[in-house]
């Protein structure tokens, strides 16, 4: 059984944080690009389609970042 090196742990943490911050950046860009207020649509108007759009954008960006980091 292989032991966990400290450098491997640090590298995994750095990659995770990099992926998380890239995800947040892309998330905020997506919210800014959409021509309507997504939060108002989801929260006040209970627009399921807007929520699915936001969720799908999150999943898509997360898959791309995970593939790039991996």
C-alpha cells in the first residue's frame, strides 16, 4: 500500500482550490451574462427553468474544470 506524501496532499489541495475559484469566477460570469436577474426569477417567481439553467451551467463548468485539473 502506498503512503500519502505531503507534496501529493498539498498538490491536491492547490488543485482543488484552483478549481473552486475558477468555478466561482465562471459562475459569476454566467450570472452577469444572462440578460435577466436569475436570482429574482428563481427566488421570487419560482421559475424552475431558470433554476435548471443555473444548475446546468454549474455542472458544465465543474466538469470542464475537473477534466482540466485531473
